[in-house]
């Protein structure tokens, strides 16, 4: 079974896409080797640039060396790749230094911490910090310990990016406002792994019931069970980011799938995806990881998760999101839904929903107390409408000017994916 679909428009040059996938794939084929051998100087330069954009320079460098291709790159470009990999590794090392400080402080304060994504995977699954680039630390703590967790990271010199209101943040997001420290990076303190109030939201208590104790950077911590880790990675790239966070997310799935995912783990993945109504997002993420990176995902698991009447064009749209320019995706935002097949009434409802947010979300967005008065709330709705108009006008004008371009194709793909993932039936 393949997710491949018909020809499509992409924001990444096809030869670069093929070469990057050839570098990352678990078991490269002869076609992959030819894709790398065919690179000229410009091709190598584009490959390194794309690896940096996708935040996989360490993995690409490692795979090129292990497979005997490092010597084929022009000296200047090989040096640029080495420098990019060293820079990324340095950032990851700094974050792990901070992780050790946070875990030590949490242990002394009796705060439970579960490391998510890169904080867990870099050392335990990748086995080499340089292979897994990181830009922040994602940490899960019990709901009742959010205040204590926020206090301990602030004691370590971190400051909230926006006004901190634990109660409001819990209502509107899966983590508190991001905490930042100059020269150290950022920390996101999660209380759950799904956005609250959605059809795909889950109770985080069961994650703690199955959590696995471990030692990270010399400190006691916990990690998600193998099945929950795979499910979280799939949900993160599909439901949370519509595949717009790039190939690094699929590399994570590839590495976890090849690490210790036995029959019992895959049975739990398939069963729990159905229980949590994550079938669609998990299927598409696993399918792309297998087809693009040769991730070791059992065929029977994909067969079990495969939604009825699955349209392979959805996989094509998701793949284009993986290779799209993140800056372009940020410009699109929720405006991409207006590019989809909506009636005028549907489009007006969409705009209304974007302006008239839930009061708690509105307060969180503008750093106001959750108990703002009705008159003040009306003022902030007006501010919200003005902000959306200011941000959306250039993109809306671009939709009108650039019909039948990759930009509009990506927007339409986003809209299809968002609508399809929002459905919960098989």
C-alpha cells in the first residue's frame, strides 16, 4: 500500500526533495543513490539549504558519511554542512544542559516531569544528541503541579513570553505560555498533549499511568510509553501542525518505529488511535513516514487504521506541507480555509469564529485577566478584528493575484487536510 498520489505543485525543487529523502531513508535504494550521485554543485548547495530549513543537518551529515557519500560534496559545501551540524548540535547540548537543571530542581521540589519529543528522543532513541536538532524543551507535568513547575523554571532565569495565567492557559492551550532565557532557548510546560476542547482531546492522566521511568542527563525523569510516544508524534505533526513542521517530525517517527516497537506496541498504537479518535492523523503520519523514509511500520497496522475511501491526494497535500516554506505556511494560517470549497455563508462563519473567540482564549491572546468585563471584551474583539485584517490582507491579495500557483495549491491542501482531519469517523 502506498500513499502516493498524482502530480502536484511543491515549494521545494523535486531533485532536492529526492536527494534529501535519499539521505534520510532507513534503507536507501539504488534510485536513492543515483539521486545523490546526480547532484551538481548547485544541487548540493540546495540540499544543504533544505536540510538546514528542515532542521535535519546532523542526520544528513551522519547518513552521508555512513553511506560513503560525504566525499562527493564540493569541499566548500561539505564545510558548510559540517558547520551547520555543529551549530545545531551546540544548541541541542545547551538545551540538555538546561534540561539537567530543570530536572534537578524539579526533583528537589517533588515536581514530576515527563520529557516529550526531542528532550526524550535525542539521547535515548537517536543515541547521539547531534543527530536530533532541538529548538526548545517540551515537558509534561501533572495539572496540579503547573504552578510549581512555572515557578521553578522562573527561578532558573526563564521569563514567560506572555503574561502568565495558569488557569486561563489550561483552558485554551496544551501548554503554558512559552518560557524563554537568553542564550539558553525556550521551555514549554505542557499539562496535556492535545488542544483542550477538541474532538481529539484526551485525558492526560492515562499517559502518566503508562509513563516509563528513566534517567536523562543524569537526572530522574519519565517518558511516554512506546505506543504513546508514537501516537504523540503522529498527532503533533498531523493534528497540531497539519504536517507543516517538516521532515524532522517524520524522522522522529522513523527512529521510534525502528527502536523497540514490537507487536504489543503496534497493537496498542492501533487500538488507542481508535479509542482516541486519532485514526486519520495517525494513519497519514505513519503512512508518510513509511513511504518517504522507509520507517518500519507494519502493513497490517496501516491496513487497520486506513480510513474508508481514503483519497491519496490527501497524502500528496500532506507531503507538500512537509516541504513548504514555513514562512509561507505562517502567512497562510487559518486563512487557508477560505481557499477551500466553502459556501459564502460558510466563509462568513469561519471569519466570525476567528474574530469572536472564546473569552478565555481572547484574554490569553492579549494578556488580559480571564475575568474582563463585557465592555472591555467588546473592545478586544474590535482589536482582534483589526489585527486579523492587518495580517490577512496581504495574503488575501496574494490569493487573488496568484491563482494556480504553488502558494494557492498549498493553501488548498491545508484546507483539505484540516477538514479531513476534523472528521472522526473511519
